[in-house]
């Protein structure tokens, strides 16, 4: 179930202090990069990803591919950095989103 705009607004300050945990470099979105993003989402639920691609369209395409392949929701994107969220019910202390 996709998250609502209210929930996105609540998550934005939560992600503000985080540093990017995955860096997408010159080779773009590869299977090992996607595997690292999967691991980070499973462990943290809320992460930042830095995408060092050429222009805005390439970054948007890369973020769209990441969200599609991992099932994560895009919370925010500023420049080269995208904030992603994916709920993990198996996590010991999951992030509790506000109700609709």
C-alpha cells in the first residue's frame, strides 16, 4: 500500500539528518547496487541514496527504476539525493507512520 502525502510530510524531517547509505556511481543502477539498496531498506526502512548521474532526467529515471525494483516509496528528492522508505514488518523496532 503506497504511503499518503501526510505520511510523506511526517517522514521528511525524520530523513533530514541521515547521510546517504548507497552511492550510485558511473556505472549506474546495477544488480549489486540494487542488492545493497534492498539490504539498506530492510535494515533501516528509511534511507538516502546519492545518484551521481549526468542530468536531471537521468537521475529521475534512476530513482524511478530503484523505486520500481525495490518497492520503495520516494519521500523526497533534492538534487542528487533521494530519500526512500519501505516498511519492514520483520524489523524489531519499525517506523510507525501516522494514520491517514
